[in-house]
C-alpha cells in the first residue's frame, strides 16, 4: 500500500529555503504572478510526493537530496506544463549562482588533496550508514567506489537512486535532468569538474561521478 511507503515527515525548512532561493530567477523568467501561484500550489504537491515516496530512512544522510529535488519537481508539476525543462535548467543555474548558495556549497576546493579526502570521507560515511541499515537497501542509493579506475580526483557511481525511481513511477521523469544538471553546477562551486558518461535519468545503468579539480589538465 502507498501508506506503507511514506518516506519521511514533511520538513518545511527545505521547501521554504529553496523556494525563496529560486523565486527571484523565476520572477525574471515567468513573472511574479505565475511564480507566486506555482510556488503556493507546489507546497501541496510536495507534501503528496513525500507521502508517495519509498521509505529510505528518516535519518539517511542522503535524504536531503530527495527533500531538495522534490521541491523543483513540485514546482514543475504545479505549473502544469507551463515550465519547459530547458528553461527551468537556466532558472536553477541562476539560482545556484546566488551568493548564499555559493557560501553553502562552495566551502571545498577539489584542487586540494585534503578536500578530495573530505569528500571521500563524507561519501564513505553515507555508504556505511546504508550498510548499517539493510532494510533500506532496495530503495536508497547504493554506493560503488572504484579507487583504481582513475588516478586523479574521486570516482564513484550508483545503480539506483530514489529520485529516479520516484520520477519514473510517478511521472516526473521529464524534469529529472534538472537535478542531474545541478550536480555539475555544484561541482563547479567546489572548483571541480564533474566528468560523467551516464545517468539513470537518461536511461543509463548507472549514475557515475568523477570529480577532478578544475585546475587539473588531462586528468587520468
């Protein structure tokens, strides 16, 4: 039953922060009247999405990705076809360029060895949480690390992603690439380049992540 799939309770902080950040770029693209209407109506959509989601664990260290991703998906849904995905990508790119986002996301420099290690430690900790909670193994992200694949940077991949699973099941697949694009923007804020060949959203068997410092030439 769907009631047994409830992932986590509604947390207004994610919704309020992201809608505040994306509001100004949306004003410029769509106007204040439409933007306010879509954001207002997206709150109910957002709550419904959480109710229809698979349970990945309320204290899952990766859960924030779902909370944040659903905000953009809910706004797109509330607009009922008036938001084109390519336009929405530009809106989110503008949002990610805001000073507050740069402060939040821009603390690391992937050209520094210690910051590469910091990312590695963070993701291995998330993987350890997943392994310690096997009851969520079929629903949450599955980490695969391959430290021998590349000499430079940091590499890992997923074969399952809750955002992808939900988007395919509930009709949000068209807008999912917006979230994939945010990965590249986030990388740039960390002075990195994300080299990626595949995404689950585009039909690939994996989502791969190879981060290298943006000053590195000819990474291997």
